[in-house]
């Protein structure tokens, strides 16, 4: 007999809150309804395993269908089903304990795999529906049930003629949400939210033997790493992230204690050397998609990777949209970081050739990780490598040559092999060592390393100072030359020094490592640091410098400015005024040459 009643909720204002605000995106309703169906199947299989329910041997699955004419979207499972009393408990009363009641009853048999709270998840359907119907038949020998409500705190419930066990949800889609009556859109949402659901999910099931599920019921990350091949990992990466550039390597997470954690993190090829591209780490709970890049679980620097993490132990709130604050989450995050560090260390020790071949793609990520996470830095500091002037990779220990450090050792570096070619040649000719640090993050990273190792290391760009081995004799003073350059350049912040170098080129070097590094870091964060003091080192071995005193005042000024512009060009990018001045000087030279 058909009955009517009021939905029992604690406040008459709760229904609109659930319908409109419980979830951040409307399309999440599909995930919730499908997840409820998955739960229903999981419950039935557990009961069947205990001999409390019959398994008819058919395929357990979820079927989704769209009827544009009737304006309905239907999601059906062949799981445990519900009795009239259960519909009242789990739907009418919005019983948040739908899953927990079941777990409490059968916890001795193992209740893992149950995804969520049926009552609350069911009501997400009203975000897109004017009216929702439930047709359900329990595995018990009782009549089937039909429940219906327009979401306005009233419902009807009666017997149904449904013959097959399971639950069918029929959503009458509202006119404002007609996009959910587009089959291709529904398929896209299934792929987004249900890619790894543990039972097949079909859209427009025909039953002709040609139906293909849209999900993978046993994703690669859920398998034992020993059972996965290199080709398996590459295919899973391409299928999941639609990136047809092969990943350079990956970390397979597979942990059962003290928490359950599975997943794969991929190191992608870096397309652009001068920037860090945010990757996509997908978070799942029991193979149900939760969100991308949840910062509480995935450390910020690991979000540069692509990957899939599945952790049933993550404490989600009722809408699964946000994590609850929990120590467990911190432990999970630290474990993920540790496993990534372990992978890097293992690769460095066991296959250094491959590690070095991947360095260009991984270096920015590793450096960024060191800066953002001190524990990560402590783990990987010995596998941070640099390329020397001969193209050989060395780490910090190899740079220091295990020598006893009595005072900080200066490590010279080049930031641009082409622009600093003459300095690199000078270093090589003098038998000096230097490393290459040519990515945008290096100025910040070198300062970080100096901060972490104040008694061991300091860094200086190859053109930032004159190494003693490059000099040919002691420093000298020349007040006449100093006045020529100061008067010509007109910069009262400029300090002029004179050195006789073994090489006749360059004629001048502009130095100030820390000012330049400070400026570069400011540019990295979009800030302007202004101009600070500079030191200009004039090479008295240069024939040009040797002849400048013999010129008249106009030519002295021209040559001094031109040499300064050349040195400035090696020191930094010229600003608009400096570039205009340099171009005009070159035009003057050409004009005089033509004459």
C-alpha cells in the first residue's frame, strides 16, 4: 500500500543546503551515485562469501543510461538492494551511518572497500534533478520498493514490480541541467570520476556481448610492482594523463602498514627548461576519484609530478571534497616524500648513468623540493649533481674532494655557456674548475645551499671575481685610468679596480655576485630590486686598455663606454637605455669604418 510522509531531517533548511552547497561541483553527483552502487555490490559479495546471500554468478556491474525524450538519467547496480525499512533508514532519514551500520554488523568479516555514506551521497542527485525515483529489490525475499521525492521534504514509498536484485536510481534532470542528458558528457564524467571503480561501469548497456566498460577495474597502481612491466607503466601513464611523451622514470607506492597506500608517481619530461609546470596528482579513495593535487596529502613540490595516489585511510569529510585535519595525513605525506627520495637515491647508486641522463628533466624538481622541504633535502643532498666545464657530472662530495674544510670553499659556476664562453676558456686554460648552473631556480638554490652549509661552501659566478690563478702579478692602482672610466661612464656607485690577467681578453669584467643574485631572485618573483653598487675590474693586459690613455678626450670617453657596455652585456641583460646606448655606439663604429 502506498504511503506518504515527511523526510526526517534535523532542520527544514537542511535540504537546500545539501542540494546546493554540500559539493563543490555539480557533476560530482555522478561519482556519488555510482559509488553507492559499487558499495552495494561490495556488500553483497561479502555477504555471499559468508554464506548469508546467494551469488547468481552474473557479472557485477553499474549500468548508466540516458533518455533524452523522458529527460532522465538512470544509474543501476545489481548489488545488495534495500528493503522498505532500509530505504526509510538510509534515504528518508538521511542516515549518515548507512555504510557504518553495515561495517559494525560485519566487521569481523572485514569491512574494507565500503566507500561512503549512502543517504548523503544519494541526495547529491538533487543538485541536477527536479525529481528522483528509487527502484530497489533486496537480496532478501521481500517485495521490491519504489521511493520518490521532488526534494522538498516530502516523499512517497510503495511496493514495486522490480524483479531483479539491486537498485535503480532514476533522475529527472531539471531544465537548467540538460547537459547531463548528453551521453558523451556522461561518458566524459565517468572517465573522470570512475576510471578505476572496482566493478565495470557501462554507459548505454546493450547486452549484445559488444559492450565495453569505461573503467579499468584493476588499475596498474593496485597491482604488485613485481607484476608490472616497463611497458605497462608507460601505457598507464599515457592513458591516464594523455601525455604521449614517455615519463623518464616512476615511483610505485605499495604499502599496507601502518596505513594502506598505493599509487604511482611519474617524473615527466620537462618541456620548458626555464619554468616549472604543475603536474597532476590524482587522489583516490578505494578507487573512487576524490580530487587533483590535494596539498595536505601531496607535498607542494611533488605536485610538479604526474601520478595517482589511492589511500583508503585518508580521513575525508562527508562530501569527500576536503580532508579533515589528521596526523595520519601528515604521516602519509611524509611517507610519499620519503619514497620519492628513496627512488632518487637508489637510481643514483645503482644506475648513475641513467640518473645523469635524466638530470636535465629532474634537476629543477629536486632543487625546488630541497628548498620547500628540509627533510627531503637532508635525504637527497648527496645525489644533487652538477655538470662541470668538461661535461662531467659531480656531486657535492666530489666537488669538495673529501678534503678537510677549514674555511668555506668557493665554487665557481657559469650560468650561460655561450655568453660566458670567454671566461670559461680562461678557466680551462688556467686549469680551474667550475660548474654549470643555468636554470631559473639556480640563483635561489645556490643561496639556499650556502645557507645550509655556511662553513663549507660559497658560490660565485665565473665572471663575478678574478681568481688568483687568472692573474699575472699583483693588483695595481692607476688613478688616471680610474678617472677616465668614472668620468666617461658617470656612475658614482661604480668601483674601479685594475688587474693584469694572463689572458688579454676580456678588456673588462663587472663583478658583484650577491647583487646580481639578489636581482635575479627578485626577477624570479616578479620584483624589481633596483640598481646596486658594482665593481669594474679593468684588465691592464688588454691592448685596448693599454692604448686608451693615448687617445683624445672624446675617443677615451667612447672607448671607455664601449668596453663598459661589452662587460655589462656579459654581466646582465641590458635595460632599454643601456641597449640604446650600445646600439648607437655600434652604429658610430660602422659609420667610421665605412668612412
